[in-house]
C-alpha cells in the first residue's frame, strides 16, 4: 500500500508540474503574439496618413474573405465518390 501511494503521489506531482510548465509556455507564447501584432500608431504614422491618405506598414494584408469563401465552395463542390482509374 505504501508503494502504491508513493507511485500515485509521484505521478500526480509529475502531471501537475507538466501542467504548470505548459501553462507558463502558453502564456509566454500568447504574450509574444499579442505584443507583435499590436499596431502602433505614433505621430509619424498620423503625419503619413494626413499627407498621403494611407498608412503603409510591413504587416501582412488582411485576408480576402470573398476569395476564401469561393475556394471553400469549389472544394466542397468537387465530387469525391468517383473511383480513380489506374
């Protein structure tokens, strides 16, 4: 009985340590991602907007939702029940 209790306590401590390490890792990844994607609009950016009418950044352009919908529609319109010829 004593060995079983020790094994259970050791397994529980390992799992708790693993959960704690995973939580810390997830929090660090989220903090990095949120810090990187936060747009910064400073005085220089406002001047560029006022003079050029647009703000040019190095960020990826937003997704084209219409193009995504069209690709999804084409994907699901394909016929999957036809046998392949060898």
